C-alpha cells in the first residue's frame, strides 16, 4: 500500500457535532420504534426494512462528513463531489424511506410527545410552513438554487477548509436534499404528494441541473475554483484533471443515480395501471396518531 493511500485511509474527521447528531438521531429512532412495536402500533407499516433504510441513510451522512472523503475535500474537487452525491442521492432518500417522523415523535415521553405533536395540526404555523416548503415547485426551486449557488466560484472557494462556511454548505445540501425528496418519498411512510407521472417529471429538472453544472466543469479548459490551484497536488492528478473527474462524476454518475428512482416510479406506475400494485392504507392511521399526539389523546 502506497504512503498516500495509507494516509488517506486513516484520515478520519471525528467532528463531535456530527457524531452527537448522528447518535441522537439513531437513538431517538430506535427508542420510538421499540415503543411503537411494543404497544402494537404501526406493526403493519413500520417494517424492519424501513429501519434498515433509516440507519443506512445515517451511515451515508457518517461516510460523507466524517470519513477521509471529507478530510480530503479541500484537496480534491472530486472528493467534494462524492460528498455532495452521498448527501443528496443516498443519505436523504434513505432517511425518508425509513419513515422517521413517527418513531422519532414516539421516542419522547407522553407530555413531550403531545407538545411536539401539536405542530402536526394543519392550522399550526410550522405545519403550514413545511407544507409550503415541501410543495413540489418550492422544493425543486430550493434544491436547484442550492446546487447552483454553491457551485459558483465565490461561495465554493469560501466553503473550503475547516470553517463555519464549510459546515453551513453541508447543512444546506442535506436540508435541500431532504426537502427535495419529501414530495416523492413521504417521511411518515404514507402516500406520496406527487403521482407517479408527476414525480417522474419532477425529477428531470433536478437531473438536468446536475447535468449542466457537471458538463460545464468537465468541458471547460481552465480551473474554475482557485482553491485547487494553491493546494498540494497528490496522486498524480493536476487541478484541471481533478476538476474534470469531479465534473464527470456529477454529470454522468449523478445523472445515472436519478435514473434509478425514475425507473422505479415507471415500474410502479405500470403496476398501478394494471391494478397489481399493493398500496397499504397507512396514511389515515399515521395521521390519526399524529393528531392524537397533538391533542393529547395518544396512548
């Protein structure tokens, strides 16, 4: 093993904020999951595969923000693109597939659950705000603007190194990704906000945004981000080669990742048209429990 590769493999970033956040998220989900299953609530819809998806999503956040990928993202543009893809295309959708809202709510004691549950009332300002933020046009706009703004040279270069701007960039990408996937994968495991056809159309502009940015970074003949012109060059990659490789990841691999959910939606849409798709009637039960927690009648 070469010294450069060995140095990469041992360069983990044990950021206490990220570690505590991930540990807290894992503990709350597990506590709520056990409480719901023990009391016989949600056994039909809170399947083990959802728990697996949720913890896999947390694992992708761990990999993106604590592994050598994060350590080397100020040296390699490619690493930064891998980091973004992990947050946007893996962590966020897997977390929502875990249907985390109800388990996390049920992790709290009864009084706390009732107080927190009030935000799920349709008249609550927080509920209204999230309904607006996660409407398809707004969610898509937030995602595309986040992607575009953070790839301008000024904001991008400002976010390099171990800085608050760097951390803020990661928060922006993860939050934008969670909002973006909400209309397609409902976070309570209920019915999607978009139909299969509309969800497919919804994904295409996001795919196109990554395509355009990735292609531009790959095909340009100059280094776009000054950060990579002033850092040590490792592994025999020049700054322009590193930029082109990262652009290809965003352009080709990122585009391919969008094909996966699109194909799944097309398949499920065809099944629905044939009348063969199984759609559990869980939305009403989940909303009843959320309203129960809000009104104080939840067990």
